[in-house]
C-alpha cells in the first residue's frame, strides 16, 4: 500500500512540475516529458510532438491537418492562406466553408465566394410568415442553416440546371433534418417553421415547405406555398428551367406536372429512393 501511494505521489509530482513549467514558460520551444499528445494552456489547445516540443505551423495528426500559431495555440474558424480551419481545428476538405468558398480534396480553395440573395430573403419574410411564432434569435439560428444549405448547393459545380439544384436542396433537408425529426405538431408551433425543421427537430409538411422555401429564397428562386395554413399536404411550387414544378423536402422529391401526393404516381419518388436521393 505504501509503495502504491509513493508511486502515485511521484506521478502527481511529475505532472504538477510539467504543468508548472508549462504555465510559467508559455509556449516557448522546450522539451516536455509528455510526447505525441494534446495539452491545454490558458483555454487553448496545443500539441506536444514526438520530440517533446510544442508544435507550431501545420501539423498532420492522425491523417488530419491542424495549424498552430507561433505560440503553439491551435487555430480555429479562420483561413490560413488558401486553407480553412474548422471549429474543431481540422483543415476542411471537399466542402464549402462557412463564408461560402469551395475547398477541394486537399483543402485548397478552388472557387470564388458564393453570394446569396440576401435582399430576396429579407423581402419574403412577411409573405411566407416563416417565423410567426419564433423569437428573433430562433429565426437567426434557422436562417444560418438555410444559408449554409444554399451555399452548399450553389457551390456544387456539378449541378447545372435549376431542377438539379433545387432537388439537391430538397435532398439535403430531408436526409439531414426531416428524417431525424419528430413529425408532429407542438404547442410552440415550431412545426410550421424552418426553426422547427433545422433546430428544434420537429416538422410537418408545413414546416418542411417553409424550410425548403427559405433555402430557395437565399438561392434566389421565387416560390409559392401550396395549401398554406391548411390541414392538408403542402409543398413548394417553383419555376425550374422555365417550367412550373413542385419541390418537396418531405421525401416526395422534385418534378414537373402534378405532385405525387395528388397523382398518387410514386414512380419518380421510388426511383429517387433507390438512388439514395431520399
């Protein structure tokens, strides 16, 4: 027992000494007993490499690139040259950055900034009553998600037609939000809003329609609400490639002509499901 206690005290003393030296010397290049590990100093993450020194600059850790400033602090949420560092400190790859740029598989910025249609989005708030029962903060939270989805779609250079872009937006909303939400009414009436779909995890066809519609606003499309404020099924009516069509984030997809809910023709829906679109 005494031997175990003695060993424990030795380990504690070593860690305390390491912490004390680390705190007193800051991020200066010196050797530490700990190696290949993460440490926190003054609420900032740093990494001690295999030589026992604090890393600076670019560092590949378990196949992920991180960037540490001159003091060894891990950088987050900012550009370093043509590379963007995400909120967890990892360099983003093959995606769109929060400020609207596309980065490739190696993390390099490969496109100009995507500009969303903010004027249209501002002008349609009252028309579609998106956030009738939501606070300003809740509306801002939901709009942040809508902007992110719109940016992802518009930055995808493989999507050429209106139909392809709107279908992609519908697919993102369904697969990332609707499918995991609770499809029911709630006393706060979040179910009818983009906030319900994107943040609260509650949705109905009313909320799904407004969630997709909000994304369409930021993408620059005009749309109309089919069956608004009724107890029947709802969707977006939108002009795609000079044709009137329907767009639905609840799993019915996008198309031209009569909505599958009305026609009961599920061929296109089943094809999309087979192709993992929904």
